[in-house]
């Protein structure tokens, strides 16, 4: 498990170097197919899904953002961490129907505690992909978690489905246990809400959508 989290930290270090480079060129930028860094691989995945045939990618954003979540699975769990967002916005010009949308590929790491009947602590690392309209979207993801009360341990893999409301996400996950010595405190079903605070992207998304609306939807 320690090797797993070390690998995740090294990956975030490489991705962070690329994110800083993109941040220095704030706003719109061209995708460079020649860039073969690990960060570019995440961008290629996001671009491939976001940019459907005929769709123009208006804006791309890569950057770190704090992440928070509350969940229940036999107890109340609180989570705090950081995600690395790879947002892509686009639309099909002059479309008869609403075609503005965005995608986000987000790897993340977080610490987690359970408060209430029992005090548990641990960490997790995961990834999710979001595809959304301006107000509603769906996402899929998975994370790996390690929890302990100082004596017993639980190691679990949790695939998740997510309803995205742009700023807030509602999710359901099912825990598959690699190891579970905390059966009384950690169950199979996890339901919760999460938020990744990214106001810079939210402002840009609103501006681009208003431009799109004024240009195409009112014609």
C-alpha cells in the first residue's frame, strides 16, 4: 500500500510541473501533439472525449484545486485533499440544439477521517472523469483507500458513479475490500457529496457559455 501511495505522489509531482507551465500561459492554449509527458497523456484522453467531430475547443484549463467531501458508510466520513483538474470546454458552432459542454479528467489524493461511533483515519487516491452540460453532468471514477483505528486496518477499492451539478457532486460508490478488519465500522455502500473549489474555472466557463448563448442560441 505504501508503494501505491508513493507512486501516486510521484505522478502528481510530474503532473504538477506541467500544470505550473500551463498556469504561466493562463487562458487559451494550443494542444501540442509532440508533448509526450504524463500530463500530456491525461490531456489527450480529455481532448479525445471532449472534442467530438465538428466541435471546437474554446478553452482549456489545468490546475490544482482543493477538494472536500462528506460521506456515509456505517459512519460519517469527512475528506479533504487536492485534485488536479484537466478541464476542456467546447461547442458545435451554430447548432440547432444546446451543444455547449465541458469535460474534466481529475486525479486526486485526500486524507479521510470517520467521526462519531469510532475514530478512523487514513488516506486515498483516485481519479474521475466528468462530462457535463452547463448545469448537469455525469461522472465515473474510482479510488483506493486505506483506513485504520490504530489496531485494525481496511484496504478498499471503490468504483463510483457521480451526478455532477458543476460545483457540487453527489456520488455513490461500492467498496470492494482487499482487507477489512473494521467490518463493524466500514460497510460496502458509500453515499456522499463532494466539492472541488475551482472559482477561476467557474468564472471562465460562465463567460464562454454567455458568449456562446449570445452568438448562436439567440439568432
